[in-house]
C-alpha cells in the first residue's frame, strides 16, 4: 500500500501512521486486485495499514487502509469523504486518482 503526496512522492505504508493532511491519494494493492482511495477536501487525522487475520469467508485477506479521524474537541461529530476506484497497477492508480480528485 502506498500513500502519494502532492509533490508526487510515493511512500509505502508500514506499521506506523502517516498524517492525512499531506496525502493526496492511496493505492491499496493485493495479489489479484487493488483500489485507489482519494480523500475529498482536507481530511485531518492519520492513515495506517492493517493486515486482517484470515477467516473462513476470506482465507487470504489483503491489506486494509485505516483512516483515523482525530479532533481535540470531545463528543464532536467527525466525517470524511473519499472516492474509491478499482486500480490493479500503479499506472491505473495514477489515472484513477487524477480523475477522482
């Protein structure tokens, strides 16, 4: 899974979290498929990679993108809007992200 910044840098997401405000889009790719996630507008919080455990309905789960919305205010309603599109390759992810922005 990669996070792509406004300057074009592609950074692989690992176990640590990354600030959402600096990221323009994500490319999540598994063995057979992938998708692009494009945050709409300014989203505050962090993004990180999750690796779900195998289960009977999905014995080989792929990576999962987790968006953690944060605020300093208590009991405040938070929301984020993203656009998602299928993208199996880096080239397809780039095109989908440009169209989704």
